[in-house]
């Protein structure tokens, strides 16, 4: 069993109240598979950007099937812990020092040309939970372009975002804490995806193990 120190659990208190990280992680993985239209991740390669630790806990502690899992996060201490503690050849973890006003202010600014520490590897599924919810529009657009380089042509990207109706484009829910909750109009989010050569396959409200103000978007590469 993988036991992750509490200090590495940075999920919202509302999510923690739903169950253990392994349980909420398992629920999210199942929901993602349902949306993609697969029974499970058996035989598939998964990239989890902004990974946190709960998918690792779910995979190890709930015996999730998959071919490989790569987790990338700005939280170096957590990535070091997962790399040292997990002895499973399917799972690999990488630190990336990119700037985020909420989680890594001293990091290197994101650009369309930022290189992920995974070489040219491509994946069947790419996911981001509670990542775009903490990104300025330029950074969100850059992430979509970066990830497009790492998806297989028949693969998918699945992510959560705070989306509201209207033509406002983008706003911060908490102006005094930029990227505390970055809210997008569907039009702007679609424009950013189009520019990165993704097409939206489906859009849905509220996910199991997620916050009520986050929607989920399933995309395929163009």
C-alpha cells in the first residue's frame, strides 16, 4: 500500500470530504474512461499533468489497470517522494519548474515551446484535473499546444475547467488571488483549443470526486 503524507494532499477540503484520495482518484479515472468510451485504462499510456498524488494512490492502492502512467507536477518535494516510494515499473514521475501564480511563483514562464521532461513520448490519454482552473489564458493556451505534441493521433485529452456562460472571455473569481480560480467562457476556451489543434468531443457539468464549479471537457487531436 502507498501511504502519502498529508502535506502532499493539496485537494480542496470539499474533495477531501468525499473520501480518501485513492477513492476519489478511482472515481475520476472511471468517469474519464466512461467519457472516452473505454472499459478501463488497460493497455493504455496515461499522462497526468499537474498530477498531485491521488492518481498514484488510486493506481497502487486500488489496483487500477493501465500500461503506463506518467505524472508531472511543479511540486518537487512531492514528485521526489513518489519517485522514491513507488516501486512499480508502470509509474514514472517528473518535476517541471514552470511558473504559476498560485503554486509556483518563482518558476520559469510557460511558452508554446516549453519542453516537458518526457522526451518525445506520446500517450493514449492526457488528463489535467484542477490545472486549467489555475491558469491565465496565455498559459492555458500554451499548455494545450504543449500537450498536443504528446498525444497519439487516436488519443484523447480530458481536463477540468471553471466555465460560465457569457461573452466575458476570462475573469478571476478571486481578483486579489490571481489563478486562485480562473473562470473561462466556453467561447474563449474553445478558441484556445482550436488554436492548439484540439476539437471538443463533449462537455459536461460536475464530476464525481470533483468540485461543483468545475466542468469537464473531452477533446481529440485535429
